[in-house]
C-alpha cells in the first residue's frame, strides 16, 4: 500500500472505520483488513490465548500472514513448545525477531537481572526496539488485544492509527471478553499454553510473570509489584 493511500486513511477514514467495525464480526474485520494492506501487514503474537483465537480465524478464512514473535530470550519453555505446535498445526510463517544484544551480552553491558533493577530498560531492549525494527516496513499491524484486559487497553479501537510506529493498528478482538476467548478456545478445541492451567492468566517473560490469585486482575501477574502492566510495545 502506498504512502498516499495510507495518509488518506489517517485523516478521516480511520474513525469511520472504527465505528463501522465496532459491531462487526472478526471475520468481517479480517476480510477487509488483509486485502486493504497486503502485503505490508503482519500480526504480532507471543501465543497467548487471544493470539491463537485470531490465528484460528485467519486460518479458517484461508488467510496467511506473517506472525512476528519477539524472542526475548526469557520466554517460558511452555511458550516455545506451543509456538512449535502452532507452527505445525497452522503452517505459520513465524518471523522471529530478536534484540540486538543476546541475554548474555545484555548482562555483560548492563549487569545481571536487569529485569529486576530496571524492567522498563529490559523491555525496551528486548521487546520495544525489536518490534520497531519488525514493523518498520509495514503499513498495518494486527494485534489480539482486548479492552477488558487492563485499564491501559480500555480505549483501544478496532481500527486506529499508531503514532509510535506510524501505521494502522487493527484490533479485531477489542470488544471480546476473557470469557469470549476461552469459550471460543474450548468450543473449537484450540491448543493453549499449559501454564494457564497452573494459575497464570497472562504469560510473558518468565522473570516478570507470576501466577494470579483469586479476585486479582488478569494482568496483575505481569511485573507484579512494579506498578506496570505493559511492556511498552502497545503504548
């Protein structure tokens, strides 16, 4: 998609599209988005349940998109196992994006366990900067965010402009609830990260992800006690 066409969307069409798709199905959103932006569109996922639901919708529509996976060097073994399982099941084109520094190089330069001393810096090095590089050649970004995941996501639109990366961001599951996601997962017998069965409700890097207690918010186990619920890639 050329720059002129993208710019025309930015000015007036995005709000119209956001309103238009507010009550539309995931299938309708995807069948509009992919032809509109292909081939300069990709999905990001660390293979949480929402991401798998979105991948399943794409597969049912016969749509193949690159899936950008931020390999931080700190993913749980269960996440890596699931990634391989999903790649085989859906024949995914997984784009593995890594930080410029390996975990060992980061420790040598910034000291051991940077995630404990400055999690924002660790997230920037291992996730935010690699994502910026991955999105640099795209016009649109497909993400599996939901409004009810956290207050920081409460106002996301189904179609919106992402100023940080200067592209259109599409959130087809924005109006879905956690219950909707799990109902779909069980109904369609989708694979999911086995850590959910152990008390995790949102799964990221193992040093910064904890199990969640009864009554706690879904993302309260991410960076617990650090006053943050986002790594920075969706802000």
